[in-house]
C-alpha cells in the first residue's frame, strides 16, 4: 500500500469482489420482479399450398400460410435488468408419422417498454412446412405466444404470454394460393 | 531516474496506508450498496453503474495520490551511529 | 547480475521446487474447475465467449455465456444453443427455430436405450434473415450430438479482453511493454 501501484492493485482487487457481488445481486433481483403477462392469440385463417421450396427443392412440399392476430401486454416484463424480450409464436403439432414438432412461425424483438404493448395482425414470417413434406393427416396444432427475457446480467427466463383456446386443424392441400 | 520514481511511486507512511485501506474498503462496500439501491429504486441499471463510476473516480482521487494527510506520521529512524565519534542528538 | 544469481543460489533448491509446485497447483486447480464444470453441466465447454454479431442485439461480441446441456431434457424452440458442426472450426451461438422429436418407437429397436432424446433441430441467428441450413455443411438438420449446450446465464462485455487480444495483436505487445516499463521504474 506504500506506492500508487500497490494501492491501485489492492483497491481494484476489492472493487472486483464488490462488482461480482453487485452483479449477483442484480441478477437475483430479477427473480422477485417477475410477473406474468397477459395476451391472446387468434388464428384467422390457415391455407396449405403445395409448392417448391428451398429444402428438398426437387420435390413438391406443403407450405402452410397462417394468418393470425396477437394482442399482448408485455410491459410488466420490463424491469431494470431486462435488456430485451424475444417474442415468438410457436406452432405445436404431431404429424402423421408420430413426430412431435415445434415450429416458430413468427418472432419479434422488443427492446423498449414503450413497444411492449403488442398488437399484431399478419402472417407467418418463417416458412412453415412439415418434416415429412406434407401436412396430410397431421393432428391439429396449438399456437402459443412465448417469450424469452434476456437480462443485462444473469439467467435467461422463458414464459408463455398466450395460447389459442382450441387446437386448430390443418386444411386440405391446395395446388395454388 | 530517481525523481521519476518518486513521482510515480507516491509513497505514503504506514499510518496513511492503514487509513487508505480502511477508507477504500468502507467506501467500496457502501457505494456498492447505494448503487444497487439507486438502480433498484429507479428501475434503471444505468443509474447503478453511473453511480459506481462516480464513486470509483472519487475514491481514486482520495486514495491514490500521496496527499499530505496520508504522510502525517513519518517513520522516525534512529540517528546514524558513527564509530568513535560522539553521538549527536537530533 | 552476478549478485542476483548468488541470491538465487542462496534460496536453495527446495525453494525453487516449492515455487514450481505452487505454479503447478494453480494450473491443476484451474483445469480441475474447468473439467468439473464440464461434468456438472454435461457440456464440453460450459463457458463461452460470443465471437460473432449474429445474435445482436441479444449478445454482442465479447459477452460471456454460461451453458448447460442436461442429457435427459429436450431442446425447445426459443432456446439459444451453442453448436459445433464437424468440420467447422468455431462453435456458433444461435436460437432454435424448429424442433422435430423423431418418435422413440423407431429408435428402440435400432439404437441403444439412451436417455438422450432424438431431436432434429433448425436454428437461426436473431440478427440473420434466414435460418442456418447453409451453415450446416450439407446436413439437413442439427442433432443432439452437434450441440455443445444451451445458454442459461449471461455476463456482458467481460470476455472482450480475449477478443481484443486476437483482433489487435499490437495490444498484446503494448500490454507486455507497459508491464516491463513498470518493472523497470519500480523500486525493489
């Protein structure tokens, strides 16, 4: 402690311990600040079209076009340790071969509390297709609005903001849209 | 060379070292606590780290330079004994 | 110089051996902690530094991620995974976009009864426009064996030092230089 360097050394060693404690406290504080948001998912229409697509481009495969309405108030999820929300709409179904599928068909990054009141009407932004190339005889699907809270520091948490009230069946395949 | 060393070294006495140690420990613990409370109260993580930055700069200004306050108790060395000569009093 | 050598001799062989032992202990305990974490999290590298910007604004270069890879849990959409395709040099951090749990009936006869769920995954970087098929080097799907772990915890910026050292080699020399200078102007 006699020279400047040794004082810097000592103080910064203790500072790093304090910083670790502070970061730990911040990350733990997000556990007591969690609240569950409310939201609704409504599917307005689904069309299944047979078409060529990037994967298996040699074969024709079914593509689903889902139109939906989302309303959700995610403002309670924003607290001091929320860097951003990753919001996504997921379709969950079992296809004719017994494969359980979860497919994200739409997502959005919410970075500010002011943008967290979600009102969205539109269609899937990601290609929605089945691993067996066809939706024929697939079981009905559940559509769930999920979120992932990404903190400034600490653990990533996941949750559900809304769900379709009943399972929605895939319609028969059309040849053209 | 030795003047550069004096300038960069910033030597303080033993009592000053104890004081620096105590000040920096207490100040860091207290400011960490306050920083957390400010951030939590305002729900703004930036406020936490802004407060920490200010606290660190302030602490560095108090603790790092060899202020006269930290050099008030210089070590009193025993006088040099010369062989054969009469002991001089300081 | 000679005097220093003499002082070194005065310390004796025992002291030097003790120093070596201390050094070895530090290295061994570091390795032990790393490998122990690996066993606990079932991941070959439980702590990674983000190297690319494809997950911005979630993760920036230099952020540190803590991973786990629980063998009996399935991966879900929205999970952020770190995966390594054989043949690719660096692991990639991307989010799961699709999961397809291939039915266990078929597996039971052909495969050993492992607890690891058989899943096919498709991933995408939040900051990328398209999914990762181009990155899979000919594979159609990502499978469990390619996955290093899923991101559980996050610490910003701390890993940037390692990236900065790689990006700007001058920084390394500057650091070494200042250390050397400090050693010179410091009194014993």
